[in-house]
C-alpha cells in the first residue's frame, strides 16, 4: 500500500531500493491468469491493485450495509419488472 500511495515515481523507487522493505508481489499462474504471457501478468497485477484499493475503501467507508442508501432496493426491483 505504501508503494501505491507514493506521491511520485521517485518516492516509489526509494521504496523499491530500500532493503528493509519488501516491494515485491509474488504471483502464480492459474487457469484465469497465465503468467507466462504478458497480458496474463498485467491482468493479474491489476486485480491485485484493485483488491488493495477496494480493501482501503472498505476501511474508510465502514460496514457494507452503510453503502446501500434507502430506496435502492426498490429501484432494483423496478428495473427487473
């Protein structure tokens, strides 16, 4: 998260060069992401970043049911009917 929150590329590189920090992501191929292909590596890393951002947003917003505003459930039913 510290790497993602860095203000600029210089700050990111300082984190990477710091031997006290671990700025690596360890990934393994799956049936969804073939890490032997560039696109598979790119997509899997994007998913890792998205999960980190989602986790950060969850901590800022509180419980999930606070995100649903009053009346949203009725709108969903109307759209289906």
